[in-house]
C-alpha cells in the first residue's frame, strides 16, 4: 500500500505516513470502543466492515495502520482528509482499497491467524442462526433469519477465498512479516 500524504495541521506541509498492518494495528483496533459496536472487539467489527465494503472501515483501517507512529499518529480526521483526496476520489480506488487492506492484513502472520479466528467465530454465529431458523415458527422471522444467514455465509466465503489465495502463494524469501518498526 502506498503512503498517505497527511497534513497534520493547517500550516504544515503534507508528510508521508506509511501504513503498517501489524500487532500495533491489531491492538489499537481491538481496543477501539467506538469501532466495536455489536462485536466482541473492534478488530472483528473492522473486518466485518471491510467485507461489507463500508467506507468507514477504510478510514478506521488506515487510521489504525498508523498506530506504530505512537504519539505522532495523525488524527482520524487528518487520515480521512488524506483518503478523501486519494482513495475516495474514485469508485475504482475505493473498491480497490477494500481488497488492498485485507491483502495487507493477511501478509502478517498474527493478523492472518486473527482473520482465521474471525471465520471460526462467524461459522459459530451461522450455526446459531441456522438453529434459530429451524426452531422459528413465524414464517417472516424465518425469512429474516435466512437472509442473515445468507449474509454471514457470503462474508465467510469471501474471507476464506482471500485467505486461500494467500496460502497458494508463499512469501518471497527474506520477507519478514514482523518488522521491528
């Protein structure tokens, strides 16, 4: 992924910020209460948002990918402004951003494991929805549950396909998935 040119204040020149999808990214997303919503943690909510192509998820992913800057991490508003100028300027760039973010996440071994855990959790949810659907007597509620199950299944399959493409193409020699920076 390309660096974002971010202006940290009105008088400053834009500076390049390199996104990194690593443990610092995970930790910050996991603990983001605003991102969490109805999910057990912010990371799961972010993955769901990316799979459902929510532009808010792009902003959150880029913001948290700058967690490794620690005290110099730009504000979420500054990140959104930079994305507005580049990524959100066209539908093609926005659509590509969803894929790029997930591709970057799967390059990190820890995040790949977290993505696999997300699939397991979603499979459990799908099983629960299936059981509820089978037990439900009201036809309209069964139909709602069926739609929810279909969404869950699509999400699971999308992420499985993404991860399978990772397993079929091994990392080049010398690539460290755990950079020190």
